[in-house]
């Protein structure tokens, strides 16, 4: 049977209260004082253990959240880089297409120019 820290704290608190109530108003002897001290120490130890456990758990949760955030940032950065590369490639392809179209148009005008010159000379 496993006992969690809340149960430990509660049982230690109950033992301490029962010892205090059993001693009552009278001044406690050395044995009763020792029992009270030990019960108080058990309670403080259980509370400390609970606090440390919660701190450790929150630290782990924080680390996991940071890890997930870093993964997300990395994915976003990769996506932006990929989009930038694609847009650069598209720009280069468009520029090449424009140059090819300009070259074709230039070639077409050069081809038609001699014919126009010949037509102009024969007239």
C-alpha cells in the first residue's frame, strides 16, 4: 500500500493533536515532551517532503512546457525558411520566364525587321 504525502501529513497532524490532547493542561514530563517533539518533527518532515515534491513536479512541468514551446518555435522557423526559399525560387523562375519572353519577342522583332526592310526597299 502506497501512502501519498497528503495522507502522511494528515496522519502526522492527527498523532500530534492526539498527543497534545492526551497530555492536556498538565505540564508534560520528559517522555511526553520527547513524544511531542518527535510528532512535531514528523509533521514538519512530511510537510517539507510534500513541498519539495510539488516544487519538483512543477519544475518538470515547466521544463516540458518549455520543450514543447521550443519545438513549436523550431517548426515555425523551418516553415518560414521553407516559404522564403519557395518565394525566392518562384521569383527566379518568374524572372527567367520574363527574360525568355523578352528574348523571344526580340527574336521575333529581329526576324520581322529584315522582311520589313526588304518590303520597304522593293516599294
